[in-house]
């Protein structure tokens, strides 16, 4: 009898098959990268009910900060403008970011950490009329800042990847670190930080730091479960008011100096 596990197993096999076809049909590294993002973004469009999926875009916050270019942004109904190529997105209108990698070699870990910092430095504004369901310890990482997830098609051994991330994240503030890394057909690495945030438990206890768990063929199912448990926001007013307010204040300040 079919079940959700066999359904996602089929989807994971299809996703990896599509990736292999795209990878062998292109020789340019830049084209390969865009093919990877296209495969993942098309998959998410079928299974995520957010407003739209944007690829290769930058994100800004109302404090004037901007991210580097990110692979995939899953946008919610608070994203005010359309799904146009090269569109700049506001931080409150992004539910989460996914960075796509073909293989998680050591050099890719450095690039991920740098790109993640550019996203995690952005601050999302929310007021008393913003509603969301999440644990209090998670707010600095998943509410005030945009969740940052890595999805890779292959990698060295899972624990080797975990050790690489642990070593390179040792001097990075907890709020600026990636939240999870998924490797199709292998497993996941969760960043439970101080052992207080949302994550897996071992014998009833939360595990601090980076934890690697093997899921094998069920990794895509776990990836989707994780995405669906990230916070969604219900705002009574548009977050654009934060951007208008700061823009007008800056403009008025400039006019006053004339």
C-alpha cells in the first residue's frame, strides 16, 4: 500500500535523476549551477504553498542591509512585488532561503558560510500584531533572521561534512550560522546551537551544536518535514511600512540639510 514515505522516495529518485541529466548535458560550471537551482525550485513549486519561488536574487532589510545573491528564496504573501528576474526582495517577505550545491567539498563550505552570513545579518521586523508559532529560544535564529538551509546532491561522508562545518563555524556567531544541511540519499546536519532551539532529541534531551543524522532514501522526506515546520507569519499590516518610514526619514533628513 502506498504511503507518504514511498511517495517522497519516488520524488527523490526523480529529482536526482533530473539532476544527473542536467549535469551531463552542460559543460559550463555556471550553467550547471543554474540547472541545479532550476531543478530544486521547480520541485518546491509543486510542494510548497508559499506565494512564489525566486531564484538568484538579493534580499534587503529595512535597516539598509543587503545580502549577496542567493540561489532560492521561498517568498510569502508579504513579498509586495511580482516574480520578476533580478527582483530585490524584502526580508519579511522571505520565509526561508535554500542554497543548492552539487557536492559539499571543503571549498563549498567556505562559500556557504560567507553567503549565509550575508543573509543572516539581515533583520526581519515584526510588531505586536505579528502572529507566528515557534519556541521562544528559536526567535533569534528563525524569526528575527531568515532561515538558511543547504541542499546538496552529494558529499563526502556525512560526519566529514559535519566536522568541516564545525571547524569553520567556530568563530562565527550562532545567529549568523546555517540552520540545516541536507544531502540527498544520505542524511542531514542540524544546527542545534546551544541545545535550546528546535531540533532532534536524544534520549529526551536536546543536543547542542551540529548533529549529523543519516536518513538514506528518506532524506527528501525529512527535508520537506523540516521546511513545513519553519515559522509562517500572519501580519496585520504590510512590512513595507518599515521601509517607507526609514526611506522617508532619510529623505527628510537630506532635505533639512539643504
